[in-house]
C-alpha cells in the first residue's frame, strides 16, 4: 500500500529542533528524537508525539496492520480502562504487583489501565464464538498500554505509556495453534524486514504471560536492556534467561568420604578458595532465598552467580526474595556463610540446583557449622537435588547447548514476542465452543506482541549516524526533504520541485523557512533523517538542484526534470 502524496512546508510545520542533547538523555534514540522535534517529554515515562514523530509512528503501525491483515487478522479496539475482576480470575491482578496502574471510580470499584489484554480478548471470543465453525480466528489491536515502571528511562524505549500491537489466535486443536503461531512468526519476519530492522529470533521464557513455546524478536543495539546469546557456529540464539546447559554424566564412585575442614573466617567463596588453595569452581555456593516466604536453597558452582531474574521466571508467579539477617535469627540450623546441602536438603529447605551440580560431582561446601566446610560432598550421594533449574548468569564462552561452541553475548532491544499460550486463559474463563462431535471443546490460544513505539526507538538506535536520524524510506516522515538555500529564487525553485515531486506521488518536506540560515537548514535536514535531501542552491537560476542520499552521503547535480523523474520512478 503506497503512502499518500503530500507536500509539507516547514514554515507551517510545528517542529523545533535543538542543537544540544537533553541533559537526562543517555541513549542515541532519546537524544535524537527529542533534538529532531519528534517527541517531547510530558512526565517521567510519558511522551508527546509531535507531528513528525506521529508520522513515523503511523508508518510503523501501517506496516504492522498490512501484514496482520495478510494472515487473516481482524482488527478490534478494546478499552484501556479495564475492570479488576477478569485479572483477578487469571491471577494477574496480584502477579503484576507494582507494575499495574490501579484506580477506583467514584463508587469505589477497582479498575486498572491495561498492561496487556489476554483476559479481555478471551472474554470477547467467549461472547462472540460458540461453535468450532467460528474458529480459528485471529484478533489484533494497536493500542496504548500502561505499566508503572519503577525507573522509566531511555526515552520512548522504556515508558510507562506506550503503543503496542497485541494479537491473539484462537484454535480448537494444538495443531491449529502451531499453525497460527507459524503464521505470526512469518508475519513478524516480514514486518521487521519492511521496517528495515536488523533483528534476531531467539528462544525465550514466557514469564507472567504463561504458556509453553515462546520466542523473542530482538534488535541488536548498545542501548538494549535485553541480553542474548548467539552461537558463531550454528543457528542457536536465545535470551540469556532461556539459555540451557547440558552436562555430561559424572561417575561419583571415585570420590572419597566427606571430610570436615577447619576454615575459620571464610564465609565467602573468595575467602574459602584462597584459604584452601582451590579454584572457586571447585566450591559449591548455596544461595538462600525466600519463595513466597519459604526458605529455599539454590546451589551453583562457586565461580558462578545466580541470575535472580532467571530464578524468578522459573518460579513465577511465586515471589522470590533474598533472605535477611533476621531470617537466620529464626533458623539456628542455618549457619550464615557456612550452609551446605548435606543433611539439610529436602529437610530444612527445598534444594534447587544448576545442572552443573550434577549427580556424581564432588564439592567443597559449608559444613553447617561456624568456621567449618566439608570436602568431597557428592551430589546424589550426600545430598539430593529437589529440582534442577538453569539459573546461573550466562557468561561469554559458555558452551552452546546445540553444538558446544563458545557463545557470544550481545545487547538488544526486544521488539516482538510470540507465545503459544495454550489453555491457561481458556481454562481460567472456561472458553469452550461446541466441537464437531457435539461436545464442548476447550479453545487453545496464542499471544503475539509488537512494541510499535519501541520499534521507532529501535530504528533510531540502529540507523542513526553522527549527524542525526537516518530513517528507512518505509517509515520516514517524508520521502524527500527539499531545502531552499536562502534566496528568493532558491525558495521559489524549492517549492516548485516540492510540488512536482508531490504530483509524482512522493511525500515531500520543503524547508522554505525565511530568516533561517542555509547552515541551520542543512544541519536540520541531516538531523531529521529523511532518506533523500534535495537542495535548491547556487545553480537554482539554471534549474539545477543537488540530490543527496542521506545514508551514503552520495551527491549528484540534476535538472529539476531529471530529479523528479529519478526520485518519482
């Protein structure tokens, strides 16, 4: 679908560019979107989209709509102000915690501002679809979402109010869900390719969304808050929270009996390793946490750290907290700094462990006595692991789960996420249709999100250069930026060129501002980032203009007729 042709004169456009970066801006997208007059901060995490920014936002939305419509998606618009009850039914009224914007009406009834809409879409389909003949169906919306981020930052990358496309598939069979998931996956690839984003598809965890299969679409960028691993030898890629580890079986028969050691003043892994002259990797770190108030131990090799985010995802919706000094006061059987799993795992606490703490592996660990540790403590012989979880912080060089090559770690911006939700919400709301056999059939769902406003920031991060923004044509606020270098003849030619380009079907921005120096106009043209810049300058009297590619910097002098023919082709 082509853009509507339009000629916009900057003398009539509400745009105010800035020479300096905002004082609170850290990321390139934050600096440039503000400096170029695309957005302005209204409050912490809340942004106003100004005319040029709104054009880019709408172009992203248009591409998303076109590809969603192409797979049979039907657009709806659900309310942002939502009643509490559906979210209580799903459990997310509590699970979302402080992230949820909550409010009451004048009668004291509880409401929330929607962070995501699984519950309401489920109820909508329950109301509208009663037979297997009504399915499958894909519904989507592009709408404002709300999350009460504790530290909104990076401009529109991490706001408290943001634009998002969320879609939901409804099928009667697991095979149907897999097909809907595959359709969305392919549609997302087309969307991000059309947007001009460099992206990776990585394995992910579902978190509070629930469900089984889950993949993220990540845009590599230094400003990204997500980290992901990439294998240089095979196609494996995953969010660091979803990385798994494979450990070869270990024969523990060769290890001697447990030996208690005097290790005074060694409550940390570092002090213990130095005292005994052993590598930290030979020690077993036992991190104590509270899971919904119950003390749980997490065992990992001493040279690794527990990824609390990973742990929280594995144990969701339970609340995970670190233990405090007060917790030890209430548990004299737990000796701070000297806790070991032997004799306590499965009794004094539930014991979780990283797969590296495999059956047969031997460790130096706490002896559950002040100032003492134990050697030759063997997993499976001296203690049992209640559950193995991949919970260590991933490090560069960790082996690829598929081929064993050392992994690379990069930063990225999450721009999309797709889930096979299964029947979590259908079960919660008893979403059934009449099946082919005349009996009720429970519906299965998929959930698929794209951060529309975040995609704008991701594009700015990936495509900018030292001079400013540099938009791909599909999302740019205009196709051509015509600059009048200053004199009356040049302004007249610039407006004429603009009208001819508009007539050729192009969206045109003409800088016809009076009293603005050519240097400022040229700087603004670079900053605004329209793909092609046409300058009516020193050869305007001859009907010759300079055509410049914003990204490559290549320049060429053409007659007006040649320029219109070239750019309008």
